């Protein structure tokens, strides 16, 4: 049976298409916001942010990238773009708070204003939140509050949802909680695998993370 929801895109166009990117701030307005990127893995969202800045679609600058896995591809992608990348390996810390203090110290030394968690697969503690209160955002590959935590895409497929998506939200102590800033929805097809659905979601992530940073920079 072909139960592909053929009319889904026309039924929910506003959900499937995230808002268009805002125009860049004209020069002469407030200076670009200084970002610190936290990432654990591939770094495709980091690339989306860096490319938007390079193409002058986003008035921001990346002060540094912090990654926690020694072989995380995001480090190479940062170096290729001339952006500082620091490894803070959580395996070298016995307490989450001490790890977060090290992360906070690096961010502060780099004069970071906003912390952008893009695939940061560490639970944050109050230590980090206290240094950047209401100045940390996270992107997550589900329509929160559905499917927080790890393997969000697999969770969505296991529940046979018909619509999934991604969320950018302010960071709070509870994992993947906090006020939602932007969401984008995508259809889920019967033949989807975790990889195919995640790829569809990530295409939207790359837009809404830039949109979110644009908006926080304007406020
Ligand atoms: C993204 O899909 C992001 O939403 C997810 O990790 C991926 C990182 O991709 N984050 C979480 O699951 C956090 N709970 P990237 O390294 O290619 O940007």
C-alpha cells in the first residue's frame, strides 16, 4: 500500500518551509554578535553558520569552536575556515561541573556573547548556564517537547509520527528543554530510515539555526 501523504506539503506549507532568512543588518548598526560554538561531531550546523557569515547573510562572528571528542570532524572544518577550535575532552574530567567550568573559561576568554550548541552531546550544568544566562541556544532534531534526549530521530520513527522536524530553544538545565525560539517541520515518509529522515531534518536545521542567530542578534 502506498500510504505516502501526498498532499502533506500543500497542507502544511507554513510548517514545511521555515521563515525566509532576514536581511543582514546594515553596517553602522550594532556590531556583529560574538558566538561560541559547542559541537561534538560532524559540524554541518557549524558550517551553515560559518557560511552564512562568510556570505554576509548573518551579522555575527565565531570567536571559537569547542569540541569534546578528539576525532570530531567539526575541528577540521573549523581549522579549514581559520576559526580557532579547542578540544575539551570530557573524559579527562571526573565532574561535569569542572568540565563546564573549563568550557565557560574558554568562552569568556574569547569574549563570547552567545553560546550556540549544535550537536553538543553533553548535558550542561548550572555552572555553564550561570555564566551565560539566557544566552545559550541549542538545536535538536525533533519537534520538542516530543523526543528530547539522544536518538531523537529514531524515537520519532519508532512512534511512526507523520511529521517531524527540528527546534531551536534557549538552554535550561533539563535536557532539550527551555523556551522554543524557532521550529521547522518536515514530512515523514513510510520508507524513511533514520538517515533519510535526519538528512531532511538537517536541511531545515541549517536554515533555522541561522535564522535564530539573526533574531537573537537583533534583540
Ligand atoms: C544535529 O542534528 C542536532 O540537532 C543534533 O546533533 C546533530 C549535529 O549535527 N543534536 C542533538 O541531538 C542534541 N540533543 P551536526 O554535527 O552535523 O551539526
